[in-house]
């Protein structure tokens, strides 16, 4: 393993609608910021457009609680303009305007700043907007992106892998056993290791443990390959 693994920045993204599933897992060194920005920005921009096209009725009706608390002071003007809020309007009446358009504008504004901190903030607001936008929708559709250090993203990635594995009852089903998929063939034997590693990455400063760090990257590399294979 190359040195400096703890300094890598992870980008994991996942989108699932009634029509398609899109997932990506990658990591970048400090001198690959352009690639990181392109990957995260493309996912966020594309999914904002696609989800609004697919679920516009729900996003238009959705309530976004405490919107002002999600914004930095300089972003307020960006939000109000995109949401169509008159200059003399009381912010307490914000629910009467196009909040989702305002949030989209702020997310894009953050991405345009081209800094790691702003990309992370854009990802957080994207996750928040999609979550609340679909909160009343009778769909299992979702979209999420995690951008951050290995220490920050590892718990989410390991949870994702473990959640994709069948539970004990399903594993004992003979009909299920007759049709194993490639993902399960690869990761089921590692389930005990994945569980122990997930407990480890929940501890502060775990990236100082070189064994755990290298093990995580080994698993992440396998998962990245599997996701790419599934995408075709």
C-alpha cells in the first residue's frame, strides 16, 4: 500500500429511483482535486435535475424546515433570488415560495467555489434537500453522496456493503441459495471481517491503525470493482 492513505478523500455516491440505480466509489489524493470536483459535481448536478424531473410534484409540495439554518449568511441572497422571494418578503413566509429552486441554486453556488470544504457543504445540503423533498413521497427512491476523509466516509461505506448482504434467515433459504449473485459470492465470506472493521472505524483516530486502514482500502477497492462491474 502506498503511504498517505489516511490523507485520501473519498467520494461515495448512490442514487436509486424506480428506473435505475447508480453507485460510485472512489478516492483521491490532494493533487487530484480536479477529478474529485468533477466526480462530485457531476453526480450532484445530474441528480438534482433528474430527481426534480421525476418527482417535481413532491419537491414543489415539500416542506423544508429551518431552511435559513442550512445556509451561510452570504448564501441567503442566492437562495432568495432563485426561490422567487420578493425583496420585502418576511423570511418566515418562505414556505410560500419555491424553496427547492433556492436550495438547488445554493448547492450549485457551493460547487462553483471549487474548494473541498464547499464541495462537502454542497454534498450535505444535497442530501438534506433530497431527503426532505421526498419525505412525503410514496417511493423508495433516494440519492446520497458522502465526501470527506477516510475517517469520515468509511463508516457509511461499510454500512452500505453490510446492508447489501442477506440476513441469516435469507441465507438459510434453499431457493435463495440456488441463485447467489456475484456481489454476495465475493463479500459474504468477509461478513465477520466487515462487521469487526465497522466497529473499528467507529472509534476516534482509527486511521492511525495501519492494519485497519489497509484492510479498509482493500475492501473498498473490491467494492469499487464490483460496483463498476454491476454498472456494466
